[in-house]
């Protein structure tokens, strides 16, 4: 995709957190960025941020931010989102970032999964299933474009035990989707990757840091800003070797080091591979 400054991008789940940071970083390249989320006004969520505030900040940074209120558990709303993108851009879409994820309050509670609320399976819907549905509707636009990039945001929880089996299954699923979607997209010049992010300085995480600073002192020093992954996505989209990476699970910090990407503060966050484990390696076999 070269050095395009007029990319058309969709980032799901961008009212706050990783999605907001990714959207801001891509918007700063001059892209038109569609940001989705459910939060219309401050106060609707216990955490700050709205789709409109994210879109406004994108525009202030030199891009074009377009807010679209979407509940990603509603397939019809997702279909309408990509119909809007197609209608407003002559059928064009360059980058899709599948980031939206339900984060139940009990996700990080201690104890075995059967002692936690069954509602943790909600992240199979908005997280795992929503990744499939969004890419399903984006697929024809990307394929017609003849090039493009799909990114599934993920984490080391796809490999190691992290927050229990519901979270782990959801992340492992989007990792495998990236591999399998890449097979179908390959003839159309579209790459698909899953990016393992590190600990992020999101609104939720920063609140936890403030509530218990001693417990997070070491982790806070190496945490990534939410915009870091967006910078990595931008670099990947410009990487002449992108096609060779398609279908892989990539550690964001490692790709950043390889492509010369730094965080907003100029630091290079470390990879957590040494103590959280390796990304999966999938078979090259294709059974139609």
C-alpha cells in the first residue's frame, strides 16, 4: 500500500483503549478512519471516551475521523457499517482492524472459571464472532481493492493461561482466523495478521495502576501506549514484505523493532515472549 496518506480504514471498538489509540495513530498519517463503538456520550460507560471524541481527535491530528455507532453483536449494524464505507468511498477499503471486545468486569477475577460468571462467554460474541462478521462484510471491498490489510488485535493469552479459558479461547480463535482468512485473501493481494499486544496504558489499566501503584510498578514502566500498535499497523501496511507475513501471529514489539517503530515517547517496548511464550505456528496444508 506504499505511503498512501488517503487510506480508508475501519477500526472497531475505538471509543477508548487499544482501538482508540490505533485509530489515532492511523489518522495521524492522513487516513480517513471509521471508528466504531457503542458509547455516544460521556457517562454512558464507567470509563471515559466516545466514538465521537475519537473521531474528532483523528480530525484534529490531520486525518478524517468518522464516528459510527455500532453494536457489534448485531450483524445488521455491522453490514450497514460496511455498506456506508462502500457508498462513501467508491467501494474502497484499505485497512480493517478488528479490535472490538467485550471485557466483562469479572474477567480478571481470581479463581477457577466455574466460580466466575457465565457471562464471560460474551467475549465469544463481541470479540471472536465479531471479528469473523466484520471481516465477512469487509471482504468484498478488500478483494475488489486488489490490496489491503486486516489486523486482528490479540495477546499472549492466545498461547499462555491468561484470565482463564474464555479469554484464551477467544484470542486463540482470532489468531487462527488470521491464518485461515489469509489463505482465502491471498489471490486478491490482501494480507491478514494477528498482532499480540503487550500491556497497554489504556483508561482501564491506568485506573488499576492508580488504585494499586505498588503492584504494577514494574509493569507500568514497560507498558505500551494504545497508539503503539497503530504505529505498527501503519508500518506493516507500508512494508514491502507484508505478503510474506500474511497468516502469521506477530508480536507487536518485535515487529516494531524490526521495522524501526517506536512508541509515542520514543521508547521501544520489550517483547514478552521470554516469559509468556511463543506465537503459534500453523500448518501450511490447505484442505478445501
